[in-house]
């Protein structure tokens, strides 16, 4: 059953005039997160753009209880906080990690993997803008092949790390992919995650106008194009059962996908490969490999087989 717009809170959870860049996907994602959970949650935010967006202490432009923590400790701090709530008899409070790709796939991966292995009762959301944006647009392990950063100025030569599949391999309760381009899909997944006891992970693609070098008005469009080209399938792994999200299911058929060039062209970070047939071929091959993983998951863990 889908989430009705009429039942989503209309409360303003982020004050206007904050320190976010124009078109910032993190402020979009935070609004959707709070629409999904209301007031009954606390956030753990490792170092990153969302640490700055809040404003200067003791004030905050975000209507939420927040623990700001060092890069490497997001998941472990959240696990400890959840244990503290339970000790106080408040096991109804959702503890949410809101971390970037660096704090998830690189510096914070040991804590993330540990929390997943222990099945700690937290929701971990990776807000993936595909580089270390807050410190000057450096490469992370989630930066995609071909993308310019200040440390891969000829384009990164490796494909991005597949964190959602790595987390599925941990045997956790819930893993999903989402994007700010499809708000209702993200909201529904957050709501489902909040109803499951144990470790939950949502990978939220967050196109960054500054680091990706595109018009800030296009943030939602880039999130949608990532899905429509087949580059970023939307799916859920819910307690042993895998399913493609309805939005993404049609793109199983390659003939229904938008050409990858439509996704690359608006982004200045890909300018140097637009006329490089070999680079474009590698990206097309990557998309095919991604969908092989999806087909394998559907075959072995399709709904009803878990």
C-alpha cells in the first residue's frame, strides 16, 4: 500500500536560509526523511555537508535532535544511542544515521559493517553524492567510473563500490536503494524500515550540483535519469525477499532505458568522456553488470522465495 500525500506531515522541518548550496539534495532528503518519521527519531550525523547545513551552535536550522560525530563512528554511536534508549524503556525511538559516501564506504565502513553484523536496531542512510564534497570534491570509493574530482582530474578509473549488495551479504533485515528524484519511493522505504526491528540500510543517491557541475534546478531530474538509464536500479531486500521498485521495473528491458549520454551531458564532471567511445562503452558494460546482479537476486530471493 503506497503512502498517501494527505498523510505526510506538512510541518517545516528545515528552516529556509540555511547554509546549504542551491539545489542541495541533502536538504531535500532530510525533508523527506522527516516526512516519513515525524518527530519520533534522532539523527546521528558524521562529518560532512549536513554538519554544516545545520548552522552554528547552539542554534540549528533543522527541527530534530542531532548528535554530530566524527567520520568513523556514525554507526557505532547510533548503536550505543539505541541501547541507551532501550535501557530507559524507550525502544520506540528510531535512531537514524545520516552519512555521506565517505563516512559510509570509506572512513566509516568498519563501524557500518560491525553494526550490520550485530544486527543493531538502527536505520542507516547513506546520502551518496559520490565524492567528499564538503572538503573540496575529492574522490571516494563511491565515485563512479569516469567522473572528474579534484583528485581524479582525468576521470576515475574504477567503478563505484556496491555498498547495498555488500550489506545484503551481511544478512541484514532490510536494504533499499532510493534517490531524491523520487521522493515518495524514498518516504515509503523509510517508513517500511522503521517498522522492522534490527539493522536497516537505505542508499540514497543525492546528485550534487557543485561537485557534479550541473544547473542546481536539475537535482531531481538527475536522480530520475540515473534510474531511467538503468545506471541506478531501485530495489528492496526486505527480510530475505528481493523486489525491484515499481518505478524501476520497466528498465529491466534495455530497450526502455534512456541513453546514458542523457545522464552524462548535463554534468560537467563527465565533460572529458562525452566523445570517448571506450569510456561510454565501459559505462554501458557496467550498467549491464548491475542488472546481472539484479537478475541474480530476483532469481534466488524474489518475493516469496526468501
